[in-house]
């Protein structure tokens, strides 16, 4: 089923891309206003209360003037669609109650996107896709169902003080990038349950997504980071994360009753599993930026969680007989060594079954298979079957799947449910893979992007997480945020999600995706005159561009299959490409003011260290032997700012290191809510900026290098900041938007 374009008057609205056009010409609107328009178009002729508008625009607990905020939002939306409140054609004010969309809304098939031309070049090794989180095909539902789900209580805060950084893993993020930002990815989701409601006029609680499949939404909160389903299919479990805190929920699928089972505090849950009898849940919990955490067990009837084991890095999986539990243990944030560990279901007698060096085990996910005789996981770019009793592993054929994000055994462990992206789609989809190899087939085709999936014992009911990311490029001057300019985006092309940079002459370079191509573009600061610098067929992932201060070239990281990342150079005028590094994971890159050197982080052994390489190529030079990441060179070329995460310590430190290398000259403790990726020097070289995550909202803060407390730079009241950069003239460019993750139930006739 393909989502329709909604038409009213001369306007066309694409609910998948969240794009508004007037007779084919795009109308620029912020994401919040586009969500508001979707709310109106989903329910033409119906009263939309001011409370519903507030729920659409802001999260619970945000300190905003909602009265004036609603008025401003509706006024701006009316202006964009040429409406007049005194003589409305589209949005009618219902005094004292809310609003009503009074125009006729029709549906039509979406237009085909224009092809994107490619620039030929040697960038053709099999790289890993970037976070290709595109739009999900939104389920239609009746209003009673939507009201019940939307009324689901928000994440309850527990008694622990303080808020922590909260980015959760996203399926296609490179492993090192994911681990560094793992605890801030899902937390700043804008809870807009009403705007992810139905697009169709039909009234149904589910969605037929193909022959033999039926989908129902378990959540509409947009903040789900982990999911599980009981072996008998009666109970769904999921973890929600909002405002830097997590909570564990269960939902009785027969009656739709949802209850919070446990408040998890500031920790991040990478996954969970039911016991074979469905009476207990096993879940792991990691504190922000920690490489490992604890394993717990809790009854689905409630009560206290029981600590079973420490040093757990991934989602636990319970053996079919319920006697053993397996998980992945990582030695560091950048996957120094990943080990498959098996222990008793009570946490006793843990033993290492197998170990893999960087890039390690993808997303620390694994599953029992073949009646508990095998453990299956993705190491590098290959699906591995490891005998549970020890012995030699074998590779499972996954031809046609270019990147694997999750795996789960079904059909008595003889078939594998694989979440991955294929050569014909940039979206992560569901596949069935034969355990014996030689059979790979798509389970279904839809417009969703899946992060992970689990199944009942009979394999007939699946639970999965769908995700949707919306981005837009903005430019602003600090202190004048109300004059922020919309530069590009407002849809799911993910403009700037994987990085952006200013050029010397105040233009913008940024990443995006379109029509299965990874694109690097150059435009004016207001988004006009866009030009493609590079366009390559997915999957390579072009990420984190940095422009030479002289403006003659830029550098970026390319992620390949198996989480290998290397630095490439691209000529700004001649388009010439050259590879500068060949390490395991080399990123991000920063160029010295004279354009002679490129400084970057690189995984060596079990840590990331500072390296540099000539911008013309040559052997790399190690600058330090301690763990350091996210390097960026000061405007005067004298210093490198970088982050350091102490082993077994969730804190993050900011280091200032001489451009010549050596020990850090200055050390600053960043707030626990800080995300050190990326780090950006202020134009005057007096402070280093970073993204700070407070109460579910991202803002840019800065640490003065002369000392003193961190200070806010921006003052957004909603949304995510995915990347940002500071121009020489003091303007900020940022990729700003939202991300929604929800759990869905898929019933099959298998």
C-alpha cells in the first residue's frame, strides 16, 4: 500500500515526505508546521481542539507559552497556504474550542521523484549505508483506537536526580558513531502521536501491507527504543525513552491495556527477551556512554528487578529451554573486542564462547537458533552461526542483503528473521533467511524503515520497531534565534544528518539522500543554488564533511560494509577524489588552517587515538597514545579539541591537545547531558561548542577554554540537532528536526 498525496485547493501534501507543494512548487515550512498541517488534513471537517494542537506541537512538560504558541503556529500555517482567519478557505477558528479544516481534501498518487545524476569516481567499495531512516507507511486507525494509544502515559521520572544524554542506537549508524551517541539518539523524539495518525479516510485499526500480512500499531508515542513479544503472542514489552529517562512497559494484546512495569532511570536499554514460559523479562541496562552495564530479570506481574550479572553490552537472549542466557560484552565504546558470552539463566557461570576484534558484532545483537544448538549474530558484514557448545563457526549466506541490523530465529530455529537493507532499497526491511543457507527472500515490501524485530515461538506474529526521521537545515546568529532561516530539508532526505560544514565564502556543504543515492551538496546559506559535489549509489555512506579553510578541497569519511571508515579528499572545483587513509575506523576529519594536514580519530587496538595525515596522502602519523575522539582543530591551528570517555566511567571529558600531539594541556568535564559529537570551535577560538540534551530537547552549548561553566548558545524548545557548524562570521548552521520510533505488530499467515 502506497501512501497517497493529499490535495486541497492548489496545494499537494505528501505525508510520507512531509512536503507541501503549490502546483508542484515546494512551499517551505518548518517541521512543526508541517505536522500541524498533517493533523488538519487527517481529519477534515472535524473539530481539532487547542489541546490537540498543543499535543501536536509540544511535548508534555515543556516550558512554553502554549497560548501564544498555538496562535503563532496557526497564523504561520495560514500564511503559507494563503488563508485568512476573517474569511477562511481552509482553517476555520471555532471560538473557545479550536479549529476545523473546512476545505475538501482529495487523494492522488504521489509523483515520481526526479533522478539524481551521479558524479563518477572511485568510491565504489561496498560501504555501509547511513542511517537510511525514511518514512514509514502510516497505519490508518479509528479515532477510538488512536485516542487510547495517544493517551498512553508518558515516561515516568523516577527519584534519581539529574538528566543524562540519551541517544539510542539507530540501525544503520556506523558502530563507532552509534556507540558514541548511543544514548542520545531516541530520547529527543518529538511526541506527536496525533500527527502520525491516519492519512486515509478509511477507519481501520490496522493496515494490510501485502498478501498474508496485517499490521497494528502498539505505540504512537514515538519514543520506543526496544521491543519484545512473549512466546505465545499475548504480551508485548517495550522500552520508552523521553527526557533522558527510560521506562519498561508491557501491553496485553487482547485488550490493549498498557502498564509501566519499571522505571529504568537514566539508563539506556539495548534490548530484552521473555523467558520461554512468558512469565519473566530479561533486560540489560547501560548508563550513558558506558560500554557495558547490568542484566536484570523482572516478573511481568511487576515487583522489583533482580540484578543477575554485570558487564553486559547488548540485548540478552534466553535459550529455548530457559536454562541459559547469551549476550555480547564489549570492551570499549568503539568495539575494541566484542565477545559472545553464555551464562546460566540466573546469571551464574558466565563463559566467553567467541570473541571478535573491531568492528566487532554489529549492534551487539544475537539469537539462539537450531533448538538452542547455535548462536547467530552479525560480525563485520557476515552472518555467523556459532555452536553454543563451542567449535568452529560458519558463515550463513545472506546474498542480496547489504547491511544487517538485527537477527531473530523462527520456525523452531531453522529460519532467521533478518532486519537489513538490500541492494534494491535504502530502507531497512524484513527478510527470511534459511539457517542452512542458500535462501534469502523478502518477507514483505512496504515504505517502512525497521530497526529491529522479534517473533513469537510459532513465527506467526512479529513485533518490530519502525523509525522515521525528519530534518531541515537552518542558519541563525546566536542571540537572534527568532530570525533563523530555513535553508533546506523539511522532509526525509536527511539533509545534514550525517554532517554539514561552512565554506570560506559562507556557503554550505551538507549530506543528504535521494533516490538511493548518497549526496554531498553545496548551496548558498539560504539554500538557493544547490549543486551536487558528489552523488554515489547507495550503499556508501558519505559523512562528516570538513572544508579546507582555503576552500580548495574538502574531506569526509566513507563507511564501508563491516563498519570500516576511511578519510577521502574531494576537490571543490575539479571533483577529483582520492583516498587518504585505510584504517579500521577513521573519522571524523578536521583540516589545518594551512590545508596541509588532516587530523582524525582512528581505532587502534581497543581504543580510538588521534592521528594525522598529509592532505595530499601519505603514511599516517600517530599524535597520542591515549583514548581520544571527535578531533577538531582551532581556528589558529594551535590546538586540537577532542573528547575522552574514561574506561568504566560514564563521564565525558573535553581535552585540549597541542597540534603537535602529546598529553592534553587542558581538561574540562562536560555535563552528563552533553553529546561530544560533533565538537566545533567558536570563530574566535575562545570556546568549544557541543550538543547538550536537556529535557528531551537539543541545544548547542559551549565550554570556554579559559575555564568556567558551560554556557547555552541556542534556546530551542523542541527537536533534535543532528549536526552543526560555525561560520567564520559567527553564524550557525545546523541540521534540526525530529525522530520517531514506534512498535508495530505484524501478523502473518505463515
